[in-house]
């Protein structure tokens, strides 16, 4: 399995004084500064409403900060318009959602090919890479099934394949095991560990301490929109 | 087109249903176009295909001028003035009246046109009528078993058939052609209804002012056929309503479809699809649906119309004329779909993550 083959800058993600307010005094993020380096697996934990999902949305270019800057691979997201952000997500970001968010009208294979189609890759190349990914993720035999016919674990694998299709610099995961049974959850965790071990940079938002300690090399704990604590982790088996 | 075509394949039942609706509306529009064309020809071909550029209407001194073959009358002074006008090309008196043709044991309503041989439709057989003679259309000749030399009664006059012409009709009655003096005897009129003119370099406006006449183009003269304008405008209004209905139906379908796909659109945006890409994809989907539906509908409409016209229904539709309603249906359907899918641009990709602002 391959990740970004270029020479990524040492710092992949840099947040500087990021603040997000939703009117009044409600602050989802309150002056957050952090860096994520290439090849790191960072888990963000905290209670509901602490701002961890807002952080993920900001880095994904799905939301904009009220103040502060977010740079991903030296690209200031604040300077990009909506189309620019779409291109940024297309080329630099892979996303895994809690509820998979596959397109129901597309087969497993087409869900994966879709990501390459957006970049203008040839249909032949896209199909070849999608089949490689599905094979590596152990679901090649399910390629013609529609999402409704797949198990939760299989759907999440398809979602991972889609996220990896364009060799993203950064893989974002929002509660990636939150909707899975424990066995499927363990399989997805193994997958994330494997990806990180071959150099894929990960940012995982989760409530699950087991996921964080298994998959992440660094843990950031959020409280009230701020970083409450940061620690390095030894991965557990 | 990547998502568009796969959507159609996945939701083939919904798209087939919608395609069937577009097909049926197009069939109806194509059929109406054919009927409009057929009725127009049935009401006016005798005038519309005259070898004359303009028609001159007149009225007796002191009465109001109007473009109407029924109410128009060209007096001798007007006729002489037009025929002797400097620079005028050709001027032929034209009498038009409705009558009844009886032959052996059959009778039919006919339009009787009295004029010179120059305005006669192409002859299939025989020759142009002289005094006391008449030329009938091929269809009438077949239906009433009339041949050259047959004796027929037109109105109260018994005439000899001098020739068989190409089919023309006026006021939904087959046309028969005779000389202007014979026409006067048949119709009881004392002057021709109008003049068929090639104006040449004559100042027709000055002639109109001086001689209380009104010159209109041959196409404009069709409004002078009783009921022609009302009939055509009624049919065109129905066509217009069908176009609007089509645009609304397609727009409504794509509105519901876009709303149903809201989450998918958000996901597509979250993984990097731009609004432009998604709008283009949705419009391509609408185009596939519209082209499939309209081409099928037009083909069925043309074929059905051809079958019906064999049974005597006035129907005229060619590949070229059916292109107009097909293109209009596609353009209006795309406009409806365009209005519906513009909501794609306002879908927030953040909703893909289940977040709310």
C-alpha cells in the first residue's frame, strides 16, 4: 500500500491561534495551536462539545476559523475559496467517517474509483488502483456489491480505500470505529496502524481510549475548546 | 457523468418512470405539432402555395378594409388601377367561395377558386379549365371517381372536368379551380375576392392609399381565412402549455431527486467534488433523461401520426419540423432541471459529518 510519494514537508499540519466562535460567547475552539508532523498518528480526545470535531472540520477545509491560521503542507487554507478548498480536499486529504458515508447508488468499486474520477485520472488507471486497494484491504470479492449489501466493517474498508485513492498527505478519521462491532473495529484499527507504519500521517478524532492508544503515537486531549494535555503514546498490541 | 450514469442505472425504475412521462409529453407535443401543421395545410394550402408574393384585399367604397377573403371584394376600378400600375409584375384576380360538388351519387363540400391558369396548382392530368370547366384535386377525383371529361355540379352550375391537379384545400375543404367568370356564376359574386400579385417595382403602399386596398404578404393573407388564426393560436397555446408542463414536471422531478440526494451531495463535496462538477453532472443526467424521453416520444409521435393521417386526419410532420418541439422540450426541461439542481451549490459538505453549525 502506498501513501504520498512526494517529499512532504516535515510539518504537515500547522494550526496557529485558531479560534472558532458560533455567535455570542460560544467558542468551539479557543486559540488552538498545534503541529502534526509527517508520519505521525495523532489522536484527539475529549468530551462531547470540547471542539475536537470542529478541529477536524477545520483541517479538512470544511469549516473556517473565526481567527487564526491553518496551514496544511504550507498551504494557508484561509486563502482558498470554496473551489480551492474542494481541490485541496480532493488532492491532499482522505477522510473516514463514523457512518462510512458511502454513496448508496455506487458499487463498492465505483465508490473508490469516484475519488480518482474527481482528479481527472483515466478510468483505466483509476479502476486498476481501486482494485489494488480493495484487494489489499481484503474486500476485492465484494467490489460489485452496493453499500447496503456490505457489513459495517466492509463498508468502512471501502471508505478507507476511497480515502487512500488519491494518496493523501493526511488521513482524517472521525470516530472510525464508532459504528462497528468490536471485531470489525479491531480490524479497522489494524488497518490504521498498518497505514501509519508505512508513513501515512493520521489525525484521528475519537471518544475511544482503546482506539487512541492502539493507533496513535501522540494523544491530544481537548477541553472547552483548548488543548488540555498532550502526550506521546507507546502503541499497545 | 460518472455519478450521473451510475445514478440512472441504480435508480432505473425512477428514471424509467420519469423518462416515460417525458416520452408521453413529447408524443403529445409532436402529435399536436403534426396536427397544427396538418390543419394549417388543410385550411390554407390553396392560398399558402399560390405562386404570388402578395395578396391584395379590397372593399367597396366607404366600407372598412380588413384582411378577410369572405369580406373582401375587388371592384373593376381597383382591378384596372392595379393592372395598369407602373412597374407592377403580374396581377391575377382571385375568387374564393365555399360550395358543394356533386358527382354521380356523391357530394362533398369544396372550396371553389376562380383565377387564371397561372395560379393553378400543377396539373396531374388534363389541362387548365376554360369557361364552363373545372379542375379538381387528385384526392377528390379518386374519392368521387371523377376523371377528365366527367360532368360535375358545383353549386348550381354543371361543369366539365378539364383536368386533375395536385391537392390543395381552403377552409378544410378540398379546392377545385375554375376561371374567374365561371367562379362568379358558381358563387353568385360580381367581383373577385382579392388579387394575387407579384408587385415588381410598383409602389403598393401608394396604390393601397389611392384605391382603398390593402396589400399583405402571402403568409399574412392566411389570417384572412375564416377561423384560421383562432384555430392555429388555440393549438399553439396548447403546445405552449405542454412545454411549460414539461419544464415544471422535469424541474419537480429533479427538485425531489436533488433533495433526496442531499446527503450524497454533501459526501461528494466532502471528498473533493466542487459545486460546478456536481451541477454539470446533474445537468448531464437531466440531458440523458430528456434526450432519451424526447427522441422516443418524437419517434412514436411521428409514427403514430403517420398511421392516423392514413385514416384522413390532417397531420403534417417531418423530421425537420419535429426537431423544433424536441429541441424546445430539451431546452425547457434543462431550464427546469437547472433551476432544481442549483440547490446543489448551497449544500454544506459539513452535513456529511453530521455536524450542525
